[in-house]
C-alpha cells in the first residue's frame, strides 16, 4: 500500500465520526426554544385576532341597532297624506291589538265608529323597565325599556290606476310599477286611506280598515272633468305598521334559548289569508325577528315639546309622560356586549345609560361591553307641531 494513504486514514475516520451526543442535545434544545417561541407568537396572534373579531362584531351590532332604531323613530307618526289637521284626539291604545275597534283609529262619521271624534294613535309610545310587558312579545330581559313605533308604509298602493272611481282588480303593492297582488288580498291586513276631497257631501277624513269595500275616499282634482272629486280617482292606500323594539334574553329562543341578549323587533304583519270583514274580527299576525345580537340593555328618554309648542323638545323624561303626542324626540341608549367571554378578563367597569350620569352596577364578569347612544328627532311628529 501507499504509505501516504496509510498516513491519511486516521483523519478520514475522524471526519466521519458525526455529531456527539452533547452537540445533538444542544441542537435539540435550541430547536425546542425556537418552536416554543413560534407557538407562543401564533397563539397570541390567534387570541388577538379572536378578540378583534369579537370586538368588531360588537361594534357592528351596536351601531346597526342604533341606526335601525334611528330610522324608525324618524318615520314614527307618518300617516301618509293625513296632515293632522284638524288636530285629532291622540290615543295610547294597546300596541298588540289586532282588532280594528281596539287599534285607536276612528274617523268621525265612518262605519263602525260611533264617536264624533277623530282618533289617531300616537306615533311614539314607551314602556319603562318597571312596566308590564305587552302581550305580543316574549323573553323580555328584565330592567329594560320598550319602544313602540306606529306609522304607515312609505309605499303608497294605487288602487285606481285608470282613474275611473273603481278599485282595480290587481294592484302594485311594492312600488315597482308592476301589478303583483289582487286587490281583494289586501283584506288580510289593515290599511289607511286618506280623503283629499273637499267637495260636498264631505267624506270622512280617513279610513283604517281591512275590509276592502270600505276604501272609497278620493283624491283632490282640479276643476274640470270630472267636475267633482267625488267622481274622480280613489285615494291610495298605505299599510299600517306597528313595531315594538325590546331586549330579549336570547337570539335563538327555541327550547331554553341560547342565552345571548338581543335587540329584537316585533312587527304587525298581514294575516296569511283574507280576514272577515267585520270590524270586531282580529286581523293580522305578530312576527318577531332579531335585529342585533349581544345588545343587553335598552334605555330611553323622550323629548317633550311643552310648554312652548314649536316642534322642538323643551324637556326630557325617562317615560313618565302625561301626553305622548308631545314627544318629538328620543334619546336611545344601547349597551352592547361581546357574545363570548374573554378568558382572563374581568369587567369591573360601570356604564351610563342616561343623561343624569347614573351608572349601572359593575358586572364583574368576563364580557367586554360598550355603550352606543343617539338623540333622534321624530321628524313627522315634530313637523306637525311647528307653528
């Protein structure tokens, strides 16, 4: 053998020996530290992302709830072409009533109405947290307020498109210009028709009914042909809308419920079939839908246009109101919470849901919360009270 090769053999053996046990243990330890650090960063990032998602959902629900109530308060008291002149007797009837004789409307000299007064229910009515719960809602959360909105639909239904003083067989109910329903099917709900005709013999100011044969009020027309508006076009109809906003103890209320407090809306809708014509017949159905989950408290204050009647609030009340027709604004306070608790978080904060600055007792739980508020003018009601 080559003597030079023999001299290189010890070096070759040394190079092929690999890592020692100590080196392997050190490398493994360093790898575990790096892995632990990466795992910690991942978990923290995941937890932060989860908290951000929960907070974003809470903000979205709180703002959406406020905006939904803002929109309806602004529409409250909208009774179509009825201007409120002459001033009617404003009523505060049971919001859950679905029988015509109990709904608070009456037009002097019309049908079932034996009163000489013109009666119209107020556009805004409220229940304080200590008041009894209306019969058409369930699962109300204790110590929360309730807001009732009354108005008519912003979509007018033209029942006399050809202006021949006779209701059409088919009508457009959604305002898209195409007939989509039979006129007789309107008998499943309550509608308002206002008279704009001043000719003799005088018509009653309006009619609210579910009997379609009673909708015989007329539009105003200029002088000419026909010579009287009593032989001209029939007035449009608008569906009566009654809405009740409240806090429920659950979003999904089936069974025992899911325990997520939710802002809910109970709304009067037409019945599934045409109702019997009698005014004493119940007509319509109540439908309850969730508006925003995680809303656990609703408090309301009402702006009263008194003693100076100018359409602007002079004082605010938390619900002890002698005359609800004077309410022209509403302050809405919503308390929203995350729908899921935050591990390791303790909420000892206090939240203010009123103008007096009186805070709620601390919850001392693991839910993060926020207060959303808005001061809203009831445009239709305030407008009628302006000089």
